[in-house]
């Protein structure tokens, strides 16, 4: 992804004015790994350790 418009993001996502978006992260579903080959297949099928969304997403104002 390239850049994003902070003002548009605040408007579309109803982000409070006191919060300033600084990054956008694409979240989606994983496609079939057999569509890949070689190093890409190895990387895609490697064990993943990811944080829960509740640890990444802020709901409301920070304490």
C-alpha cells in the first residue's frame, strides 16, 4: 500500500478529532498457499505468531 489521506480516514472511519491516524494496515483472509511456489510458499506456510486484534485496535480513547 502507498499513502493514505488522514482527513479522509478520520471522516470515513468516524475517528475522533483528538486521535490522529498514522498508519493503515490491510487485514484480509489468507488465500490458498498452493498457488505459490518456492520461497514464497515456504514463507506463506511458515508458523505465524500474531497478536489478537484486541491488542492492536483501539476502541475509544486511550486511558
